[in-house]
C-alpha cells in the first residue's frame, strides 16, 4: 500500500486546486469579507455586561446597521457604540433581551423600520425569529463554537473562498450555494426569488458599510430593489401595530425607569419603499403613536433639512458616504438637544 | 467539539503532537488522552463532564467489586447499582420530559386533572453511547466474561476516549481496554490510512450529508403541507442518504482518528443499503449497537432458545427498545416496531417461502429491502405522527392533490446521489474500502483523495452537528 505517495499527491493537488479556486474567484471580483453571523453578533452582545451608563447600544434592523457609522459616532461623542442591529429583524426581541437580561442603563438607540418594527410579536414569524435566534445563540453558544468562530475570523478576512454566509447570499461561493443557484424549469410554480447579492461589508465591530458597487452601479442596485419588491409584495401578513407597540412600550418603560436613555430613530428610505411606507405604515398611524406612548426621544429623518435629500441607492439604506454624513449630523443634533452627552466637552 | 470544525483540527494536531512527542511515557500519554477527551467533551458544556465522572466512578467501583465478590446476591446488587445509575441518567436526561408527558396523558385520561410544565433539561451529548458502553463493562464483569481493567486510568480512558465518545462505535471493554495496556504507536501506513478514513468521514458528513442532502430532507420534513408523492419520496430518500452519510461519516472519522493513535476500533457500517433482507441490514447498520442489543437484550430475553413465539416477542421488544434508544418519542418506537415486524416477516418467509438468492434476484431483493427501510425512516425523521402519516399517504399516492415544493434540479440531485449510493453499496457489499484501496493505483487514489479534500474545503459547512449526537 503506497499511502504516503497517495497522500503527497492528494495534498499537492488540493493545494493547487484551492489556490486556483481562490485566484479564480478573486478574478471574478470576490474579496475576503466577514460574515455578519450570529457568532459575530454574540461577540458584541457579550460586551454589554461591561458597559457603563455612558455607553451606547445601537439596535434595529439593517437601516441602523448601514446608516450609523461607528467611527463617525465615536468621533463626535468620544464613545464607540455597540452595534446590535440585525438585518431583516424586528428590534423588539433584542431590546427585550437587553432590558430584561442585563442591568444596562446607558443609551439605547432603536431604529424604527416600519415594515419590520411593527411586523409581529409572533415568535415563529421571520422578523422575530431571526432576532430571537441571535439572542438564543448568545445564551447557548458553546466554548467550541466560540473557539471555532475565533479561528474562522482570520480565514474569513484573508480568503475569498471562505464564503459561507448565514444570510445565504446568491454570490456565496461555497459548494451548497453554488448548487442552489442551479435550477431546471419551475416545477413548484412559485415565482422564484430574484438573486440577492451581498451589498455590504462588515468589520469585527459590526461596523457595516454599503459596497461601492451598490452605490454606483445602478443595475446592481436594481437587483437589490427587486429583492425588496419580492419580500414586500410576497408578505401577506398585516402589521401588528398595537401588539408591537405595547410590547415595546412595556420594555421601554422598564428601561427608562432604571435610568436608561432611549432614542428612537426613523432612518431614511426613498423611492418605491418610501412610497409604500407612507401609504401603508404612515408616520401618523405608526411612528407618532409609538413615540407618544414610549416617551422616548425621537428623530424622524424627514424633520431635518439636511436629511431630506438623502437618496438610498436601493431605496432602503444609505451609501457609505451618506451614512457617514447622516451619523455625524444626527449625533450633532442629539448632542445639541442634550439627548446625547459629549464626554469630550463635558 | 465536532470533527467537522476548525477547533477540532487544532485540537487533533495538538493531541497528535503530544502523543508522538518523547516528553511523555505511556502512562502520561494516556493521562494526556484522558484530559484531552474531557476537554473535547467539556468545550460543549463543561458541567456535564461530571456525568462522565460519575458514570466512570460507579462502573469502576462496581466492576472491581464484581471481580472479587462471590456472594451472588451482592454481585447482583452491584450490577443493579451500575444499571440504576446509568439508566437513571438516561431516564432523567433523555426520557424525563417524555415520561412526564405520557404520565400527564394517562393521569388526565384516568380523570385526574394534572398538568405539568416540561422540565428544562439539557440532553448531554452522546449520553446513550457512553452509558451503554460502560454498562457493557459491568454486565460482562457480572457474567465473568472479562477481567477488570488493570488501572482506573485505563477504565476512565475506555469510558471517555474522545474519538468515539459521543456517537460510537460502542466498543466493548475487551476490545478497547486491553489496547491501553501496552504502548501504542500507529505504523506509518496505519497513520496515513487513519488520515484517509478521516477524509472519507468528513467528506461523507460535510459534502454528502450536509451539502447535498440535508436541505432537501429538512424542506420536506419541515413542511406543514400535504405533499406530492414525488416530493415525499425524494425527501425520504434524501434523509436516508443524509443519515447514512452523517452517521457512517462520524464512525469513519472516529475509526480514522483512533487509528492515527494506533488504536483500532471496530467497523460500524458495512454498506447497509445493499442488504439482502432485514437481518442482513442489522448486520451492516450501526453494527456496534445492534450487537449490543443482541448480546445484552435479545439473548437475555430468551433469544431463540425458547420457541418461536418467545423469539418473536424478544425480537420485537429488542427492536422497540432499540427504537426508543434513538429518541424519546413514540415515532422512534414505531420505527423500531416496523423493523421488528420486518424481521419477523423475514423469518416467516425463510421458514415457509424459502428461495435461493442469486446474482439476478439479489439486486432486486436489495432494492426492495432499501425501499422498505426508507418507509421506516419517515417515522424516524418526522417529529410528529401527523407529519409521518401525511408523508406515508403522499408516498403511496393516497392523496391526489399534493403540493410540489421541490425544484427539478433538487430532485435530480437527490436521485443521482442516492442512485450512486445504492450502486456503490451493491458493488462494495462483499468487500471493504481497504481491499479496494489496496488494488487501486496510488496515483489514482491520491487524485480521488484530493478531490474529496477539495470538495470538503469548498463546502466549508456551517459546522452542522452530527444527527446521532442527539441520541
């Protein structure tokens, strides 16, 4: 048995094949990046217990993730916020976790994306379940899972071929994703979901920016718009305004009673999505009652001239450049209002 | 810790480096392996290592007492103590909620208004495997079939040896403890063969089970719709492939890793999907469990020594309990009951309708066996009877309007994978991977090995847990 010879051949061919695979995908424009998965989120969540009342936690859906830039926030306030926003989720389970499972009494900024915030309190519904899964993972993750993630970070940061994502982007290049992109006909008769390509990059602190391609390539941005249309038009569930508002207000009261500083922010949207939000999830019927009953500080982008002209390339999130401007400006406004304290000047 | 994870790669490299370094003598190497095994288990949930310690101490003590005690009544007490502790762990951690649920149903049906909240119990990973392994030691000691382990270290390592700790093979004391008595080093060929087996095992788990089959199976069994017959069959076939590749993959990894340390573990699978009948299937599927059930349950229940009726009863009880071993649900009992029924029908056929198996009818018989086994997998995989029954109705076209939820490519993919799996098992059923590898050109073997490595790396996977960890 010449196993040694076979092993040498196997290792040699594998290294060459992997090198070629990496080179090929880089030549196709793929670059190494981190996956915004539950492990990365849990790393940030784990920091909450060490925060003081001077600290800030950001939470909400993807708009908070894209639109609030941590470096700009830190530059304005001297405090680097903790980013716990989670794409495609309702912020309610995460806020509930922070209020009920920690003693944090600093500042919490909650982004209100109407379609997600007011979507549901049903535990099995997607926007709730996705968020709750992250909360559960933080509680249940094993030491082995933490170690695995720690080991995977340098690989994710340096190899384009390490591309399995929790979201399941259409441009993931792990074998399962490549196979999932293949299809023959349409046997189920269901309209196929349009391809959903990753359109952002995230770092270890979960500071997230929109990719340059999304901001500048209209056809690529249109592909993301098609996905929003698919999700929004395919959602037949009406919003649960009262249930979600009541759920949030109960936690908000508890948080503010212990000295917490709560800020609600309605981030910019534009185009078809903004039109839909105005029509079906109007400010008067959803945002304002929430602000009134929660008694939180509240900022709606439409109330400020500097944000009125911000255009979201794919209707829902700001480009990296605009996100920096938005963060800087809104933080300045909050400081001016006394909602945020600038430790640099105090 | 999972074999298909980065942390295990680091863990294994460190263990192998320490094992083959000259800084330790054999006793210290065993201590290192024991400590590594506790780390391997504890990285999942550290407090549950205590259960391993209790099991180890109880069975070590019981084994030593059984070795010297002559009083039969006291010997029985020591055996019962071991079984009480091990089966008690299983009853509490694995079957606690199941027992409570059924108690509640019985109490309510008897007119007592009783409602119990489910207990928040973590199922310790691999508890069914290591409790059965340690119990086999005590039972064999009671029957004076084996001698006690020479040292506590040897015994503790037998209970906790990390390659097979959480999902087998369930190794008998006589086959493993004795290997710890003399210093073990893998020969170069054993070491390389161990790496090859580890590669095959990971390929089965990461590529075949998780990448190619798991999603289809999850989609079908997770659906709350009444499905089209094709979808129900494809989902079931996907699960039959997934569970084979998942479990056989784990066993192959375990055997390979142990071999890299110079320790030989028994085969757990021998191409089961080409079985000619159901007794043949149980000689090929999860061999270490089926032989355990045969030696410690079927034979003590009378086996075939007390007439046909008693034999059938023993067979059925063994298979029902074998089903329950897999999980705390009635669906697992049905799975075991179906296998018990198959085995009884097969015995009746052999008695009243015997026929000769030739190469012509063999593959047809293997296909029939495989199809019948697929029906049992429906009850194994479905978490509710309703789901299982809907699947069975769909599979046998007892409902006309079924929903199509799988795409054509997905169906093609599963058909190709399962077709190749069946053909591969048929071609390999009378040989072994080692025999085939010996006949294969080393360059070709190297190329095949490289393809598997490449596919494992590009599959990456999300570190899916092995299915059998939950049993």
